[in-house]
C-alpha cells in the first residue's frame, strides 16, 4: 500500500465505529468489535471489525474468508472496482459532518486509567462463585445439562453489569461466568451469559452473551486431565454445545471456542493426536471447521467431524437423551476412543 493510501486507511481507523455505522448500518457494536452479517450490509454475526487498539479498522468475515482494512471494506460495501474511486469515497466520508472530534482531555485520561480487559476478566471471575444451587445451575438443568456444577470453569455472578452499547446504560443481571484459558491454564478472559432473574431462561436483552479479554487461540476448557498430556480433544463453538457433549462423555477433554472465528484460530495442544470438531451447520461454522482442520493436519493431528442428529448437540441431548446421543456419537468416533469414552462414562 502506498504511503498516502496507508495514511488514508489510518485516518479511517481513527473513526472505525463511525465508518461501520455508515457502511455497515445493519450491524452493531459488541464490546471492541462491530459485528455484521457480511460486506453487503446484511444482518448476521460473521463479519468482525476491530474498533479499538493498534488493529482498529481491521476486519475479517468468518463465512467467506475475506479480510482487510477499512479501505477494503469501503470497496466491498460500495462495490467499487477502481482504487481511485475507493479513495474518493473515503475522502468524502472523512470530510463529512458526521464525524465528531476524537475524544480528548478527561475522556482520554479515563481510558488510560481503565484496566486492561484481561485484568477485568480476572476480577470478574474471582468475584463469582460456584453455580451449585444457583439460577445458573437451574438454567443449565433446563437445557438437559445436569452436572454443570462439577466444572470449575463455570461460576455464577448474581449481579453482573450488562451495558447497553448504544445508550451506555448498565443494568445488573445474574450471569453465568465461564473462564477462558490458554493451553497452560492461565485465565485470559471470561464469557458471560446473562440470565432472566425470574428464571425464564436467558435475559431478555439484545445480546445475552458477551466475552471479555483475550480470546484468540484460547477457549473455555472442560474435563482437562490434571496431569499428563491431552492426546484426544473435542472442540465446539458454544458452551452449551460442549457441555452437552460432556454430559454424554464426562471424561472427554473439551473446549468451547465461543465463535466460528475463534474456532478457526484455536491453538491446539502440542500433544494432541486426534481432534473432534463439533461445528455449527451455518456458513461461518463450516469455514471455521475447514480452517481448523487444515491447521490440525499441518501439525500432524487427525481432524474428525462430529454431527448431531438434529440441529445441534443440545437439542440431541434434550430430545434423544444421553444414551441415544452417545450411540450416535460412538458411530462417529475412532473405535478405540469410543471404547474408553463409554467405559469412563459408565464409571462416572
């Protein structure tokens, strides 16, 4: 990229959220990202645009594999072929009255004093407690997940603030807090699922699930052996998907990557020999599956796909029960894995 083009991209990145609000108006902000369906400005959750930090303005589409900076985004959304037309559109946007001056003074001071996201995630997890006997356990039991209280990665917070991103109004709500950790077990973030205080499932808010901290390459881990290497691992996107697999095979090491985007970027343990991937059936999930499979094969790891009988594994658990679900899964496993998992399940 030429110097003037790079400067233009940097100027756009200083106003990344304003760019997204204009060109991706069907999306909305979630934490440090703007999330939309695609560069055609459709609703969805495949396209991620970073809004803050040194990578502000960088974006990627988990469903198509496209990525780039905000100049590339303008090219795609406006369907422009010539780069001169892209640059003209960018200059027109930057000269428009829709842009507000960048925050200075006290606001910048407040931002500098704000704790890093990993530190805030650690404090939140530290202040939460066991889900046993709480609204969180009852919610998961209503989803057919009976043994959630045995997982150290899950905690309950009775008053976790949910911030509405457009109004900045913060509301305290009960929430499931899940620990996101790296391969060494260090906490790098948390995932929050806000719940309805009246016990009617998830909270009635726009986005009842959000993550905080450093997620890339990491995940919410379950059933990890306290000692010894992980040779067989199963991974899925959502926490309820992975907990449903754990309900059937309580000794299988499992990871929830939290999104298709992060599924593709997951860092496999060096000792892993076989990887089972429980990916969602949508386009983003399939692309995440394909990318993780390629990365696994490049490391000499055998990737295998697990598929539910119904739309997802939690629906399988609720509609089929653990025994029929286990029988369906065993047909998809390497025979040696099916044997030890069934034996361990029967002893649990």
